[in-house]
């Protein structure tokens, strides 16, 4: 079965996809992977703490509610950074610098959540566990979906579930820490989000849009349309073909992608590639 991330990988470089997912060449660890892990883990713990925070609220005071969020999110970010200190040290990354770089984003999240809670309290006059029970949207992390019909799987970083008068709608959100375009989103990210929307629809969920959060910019949205759906379904077939293939795909036309690729050394070594592909063929026969 093809994953949403594999669709994005295929678009970026089919050969790289083959090396990592078929030949199973392990990607060397690098600083950006460690920083991305901290980013995702912080969001996961932050979202998982929401019920505890909201259920403890018993006053209609904006500053007090905001302080609850700020204290919780700050502690979570610090703890995640500390848990990854060995890897940070490996790449000479400062824990303090990571905190300073990431905190403005999570501080903004705290302010948005606090305002949403206060607005809900003002409209419904509920507190504590009842507030949590009725609050919308609910936010969940690392949500897995799969569809045999679509031959597609995906793990959604963040899933917002909105409930208006008993009718639920879903917004899948992807989290990214790397470089971002001036407008919109990178092609692979667009396809990845579209795949999540198809998976949710296939599971019977009402989903009208998806969004991506690049570090340092406002959330950017994507709507589903017929062209995007057809493009994704076509990519699923092409990606599946590469994953089942015994033939090494050609090099990407964009050689700039090769300059920073962690697989470059092995990828351009014809002898190593021939040996790995031959081993793969022997394994598939047995």
C-alpha cells in the first residue's frame, strides 16, 4: 500500500524513493531531522495536553487562561528539547537556541487556543469537564488512516475536528519546519495534503479543506477539486509501480536536488547500485 509521504517522495525524486523504500538504504541522520522531530513531538504533546488544560479552567479570565496555556506549552517544549539533547549535541545545536527559535510559534498557538476557549465560555457559560466535552474544535495528533480501495495510507500530523450543531467537519494539517515558498506550498506537500483529504473522505468524513503550517508563517489552506483528485490517484499508481519494481529509476532531471541528497554518494556509484539491485532480485525470487 502506498503512503501519502511516498507520493511526495516520488514527485521529488523517484530514484531516491527507490533507494530508501525498495533498496532500504538508511538515510543518515542530520540536523534538520532532529529539529523536525522536536517540532512534531512538541505539537503532539501539546495537543495531548489540551483536555487537561481545558478541564481545569473554572474562570472567565483571559489572562489566567492564557497563563495556563503558556506554562504548559513552555514546559512541554523544554522537556522535548531535553529528551533530544544527545542528538542536538551530536550536531552542535544549542538547546537554548532551539527553544528561542521555536517558542514564538508555540506562544502564538497558546494565544489562539486561549482566545478560542474564552470565546466558547462567553457564548456557552460552561467550565471544567463540561467545557472540554463541548469545546470545538478538538485537535488530535498522529491520526492514521488507510484505504484498501484507494491503495493509500497516511498519518496526519494534526487533525482538527469541528462540531457545529452536531455536524462534524475535519481539517488535516501538515507540519513542516524547512524552507517554504513565498506563496502557497511545495508541490509534494500539496499532494500529501490532498491524499489526506481523500483518505478522510473515503472514511466517510466531511472534509472541505486541508492546511499546512510552515514554521514562521500563517497556516496555508488547500481545497480539494477534481483535478487534484485525479492527479493523486494517478500518482498512487506510478508510485506503487516504483515500489514493486526491480529496476532502478533514472536520475532526476533537476540536478540541484542531488547536491544535498544524503544518498548521493551511493546513488552515483554504479557498482554499489548494481550489487544492491541484484541482491533485491535474488531476494524477490526466493
